[in-house]
C-alpha cells in the first residue's frame, strides 16, 4: 500500500465525483467501505443500521463532492467526519428503548477477507490503536464516549460521575497525547 | 470569552463533545478567526484517526449496488427533460363520482343561499313587527297616562287650535293641581331640519314662559309631558311655536297652536 499515492488519488477521485463520474465513486467506496463500515458498526452496534447509514454517506459524497476543500483537510478526514456525523445523528434519532434493544442484540462485525484485513492491518491502524491503548483510562474513556457514543462533555461527566471541569481537562489531555503520538507519522500516514 | 478560551475548546469541538451553548459560541468564533479555523482542521484530523481504532468490517455487496443504483437514478433524473405529456381526459367511475360530488355541492350551495335569504327576510319581518308592537305599547301607555290624568280630581282640559300657519293642527292639554301637564298634538307639519316645536305658558302681564320642546311623527302626531309654573296654574293660555333646535328663551317664530 502506498499511502501518499493513495492520498493524491483520493483528491482526484473526489474531483471526478464532483463531475458526476460514477466509476470514481465506486472506486472511493471500495477504498474506504471497510474502515467506514467498521466505524459505523462501532457507533450503531447494528449491521443493518450501519449499512443504511453507509449508503447515505456515499450518496452524500456523490452530491457534495464539490464541497470538499483540500485546504481544510484530507479526504480521509472528510469521509470519516461525514460518516461519524451521520452515524451519531442516527444513533441520537433512535429511541432509547430501541438503542437498548440494539445493544442487547449486538451483532459481531462480519469477518473481513484476509486481503482486506492485511491491508487494514497497516501501520496506521496499529499506531492509532497503540496510541489509544497507552492513554490513561481516565483520559481514554471520555474520548471514546465522545467519539463513538456521541456524548457531550456534560453527558460524559454525568455518566462517569466526574466533575465537568475534570472531564474537559482529561478529554483535552487525551486528545493532545494522541496528537503527539501521531504527529511524528503524519507525513507518512496521512493523519 | 477570550481567544485563548476558544482555543481550549477546539479539541472537544473536534470530537463534537461541546455542550450546545459552547458549541454555538465556538462555531461563531471559528467563522471569524483564521487561526482557530486552522487549528480546528488539525484537531479534526487527529479525531478522525480514532476511527481507525474500530474493528474493520465488510458491508454486504448489496450496499454498493444500492448506492450505484441510486446515483444512476439521480443522474438520469437530472438529464431527463421533465416533460409531462398532456393526457386526454378520460372518464372513469371515480371522475364520475367527482362530477356528481361537484353537482351535489353546487345544489347544496344554492339551497344554503336560499335558506339564508329566507332567514334574513323572516328576521326583518320580525324586527318590523317588534317595532310596531313597541309603538303600540307606547301609545297604550300614553293613553293610560292621559286617562289617569283626566281622572285626577281637579284636573283641567284645554284645547289648542291651529293658527293660519297650521290650519289643520289641533291639540289637547290636560293638567292636574300639581301642575303636571300632558299635551297630545295632531296634524302639525313636520318641522324643517334644525327646528322643533316648543310649548309656551302665557299669563297676563308676564312675558311667555318657556315649556319643553318636542317633535312629531310623520303624521304630525306627538305627545309630551311638562310641569306648569305655579303662576300658570290658576289662569293661563298655552301656545306652540316652531323654534330652533333646543328651544328659545322667548318665542321667536309664529305660533302654530294656541288655546
């Protein structure tokens, strides 16, 4: 895998999608479906909901590719931000009762093929996983609750039984450590 | 809130974890602050990396197909001219029901119009009848008063005759010992605008004393009550003149009636 080349290609793909090139969208989908679907399953804990939202995300990419601004971030960041935002919106729209039911019937993620798994077992993923694992639990928990559960700082404080100020400090500290851990690799891995 | 305060909030904003008020304030600030906007972009890239910690998963093949089908459909819609052919009018059972409904609605509308008109006419007739009854009742009350006054011991009855100004006019004036008087007029001409009739008490060696003003109906009839001055109780003559609205302190116009 050549991350730098892929990065350039992603920008070109988005430009082609903005011109309504269907093949470009298919290529972008093939490139990111596994990462984004994994993210959506982690948020929604339901394959059915995650597939529905994944479809919405790529339809949004098709309609809004022209809005992508390379100066404001990389395609990976744009796609992940879109997917997470849609996923959190869906999560919040589900009734609390339904959420409980979904959590109870949590479906395991379908095993990915070896080839895909190999590709995803890249140093990027390893690096992030390792960086998160090294965070103290009190810093990691607020990050995870905010990122995957869509909770606000007040909601996290209530859930953890911690003062709001403490949660703010820990969340900021955790993200700063993650940033430091990834910064050395940013040029190479596209963070 | 200072620029530094906003900068501290940016990492949480990148995680969409700010509470609504802070989120709104920071969004407004970032829209104006280039430095914060740049910093937010950087933090968003860090936050996006967290997505990689989720276990990768393969969606079903159907998702890809659904996406491609949907975008083809949207693309086709965008290039297909939206010309709606004009279909010939076709009669079917539903349109027949529609026509029947329209006819029924029209009939109902006309029926309602007629019904409203009849109600309005009936209402007007009742109002007129009520007014007639009110006037009749008033006349009866006046006649009763007149009869009681005449039955009062010591009461007197005077007749007033029309002058050349109103040859067909006449009146009767009755009063009791307390000076309570009633006048019943008949045949007086309708006073012109701004004028009305006024009663006068005339006692020898005194200027005419003013009485009340009054108006008549379209038949020249009228009734009024007044109080005679004490000096007029024993011996007085009575007259009616036409005066400006509100009456005069002394007669200014010719007499229409006199005793």
